[in-house]
């Protein structure tokens, strides 16, 4: 166990965590930074191409993650590869426990992100970044005039299908039921799209292709009949899972497990802040994550001055 009491502990090294590390270092805060992965960048390292980050069109997700992490390292801060087991609030001091160590800090920024819920079907992982996507906002531009399938029936899936219908030749929306869960106003907009075809009562079986996606195989849940739909891309929108499980007794969360915090990152527990995809927000993108990291550090500085 270390005797040092840090000003700040940053948990997570996605865009929010990296930006928090950059701002904390520039603010001369005594900071410990922890992450469970070898490569920094969070979800973006699994994205083949990021085309909507200002000033860096076409950069790969891996390159963007490395560039961000390199910026923090140039300022003198690198994350320790230690998965966090728990965080407890001891009043003025927060105790962060890993398998190897116990760290003490006056403040904590939780930036552990979220992960897209996967289908777990053959071809999904193998063709990730080669036609399989979890973000229509990020990747729609790569499928202009193409044919794609969207999997899901909630608000995000319907929004993705509407977005894709504006640039794609054909969009299939595959849903396991015979009615959508999305809000009525979104459904009305979807049904007005002439190039969207609903594939009711079907579940994905596999994503087909070698170097790129060529088809989505689906199975009808009522008849067990299987068929292949020829597509150039598959957008999976069956929800995301915030990495907040280990903090459920530390801060308040919404019913989906997102930490309740505004743009300032302030949570229900004094001295604990949340940044990036793990917090309640409308848009989960790299650009909003880095903004969260900066805002959270600003809140940390205000907190340290007050206490």
C-alpha cells in the first residue's frame, strides 16, 4: 500500500480518461492513472477509421488512441496497468484498490467507458471494422449507395436505420419481434423511408464474408427458416453496457447503470466525478468524451480549492 495521497485518481484510459490526464498534468495535480488494458484509447482502437473527429479526417481509431495517449505521456503521465477492483469513499480520502495495490486520493474521475452489447454470432468479431459496426453516426459515410442491415428494435436502431437511409441504397432493419420498441415518432419517420425494409421476427445467425461483409444470415423465430440477406455492412444496435458495475455502491446511477452526472462530471458523492460514456448523456462520441475529461478536471480543481 502506498503512503502517498494523490490529488486525483483517474480510472480508465479511453478518450475521456486520456483528456483528463492531459488536463490534470497541465494543472500540476498529483495524479495516479489506472487502466486495465495495454493499449490506450478505449473503444476507438477497435474502430478502423474515425472520420468525424475535427481536424483528423480518416485517421484510424488505433492511431487516434495512440496519439492521444502519446500526448499525455509527453506531459509526463502514463497509466498503470492495474484493473480497479473497488473504490470506497472514506470522506476526504477515496481508497482505490487493485489486485496489486491500494491507492489513496482526494478525488476520483471514473472514466471506465461503456461497451457495445455484442450479438455473439459467428463473423461478428472477425469482421469488426470490415463491415460490422456499432456506430452509424461514425461509419455511415463508408456505406454510401451501399446496402446495409441494422439489428435491433429500440430507439437507437431505428435512428440508425433512418440515418443510413439517407445515404444508402437499401437498409434492412432486422428485429426479433413483430413490433418495434422505439418511440412512436421515430417509427413514423422510419416507415416513411422508402428504402427501408423491415425484417420482422428474425434474429441474426451469422455475419458472412472473408475480408469484408457480404451477407447477414438470419433465422425466423416463428418458422425456424434461415436465409441470407446480401449486405455491405451490418450495424448492431442492441444496446451498450456501461462499465459501472463495481461502483454501484459508490454513486447514484440510472436504471441502465449509467452514473448520474452532468457535463461538469459531478456525481452524487462529493469528490467523485464521472466522464465519458459511463455517465448519463445524449451523445456518446469521442468528441464529447474528451470534453467530459476536461470538464471533470475543472470540477476536480474547484472541489480541491473548496475542501
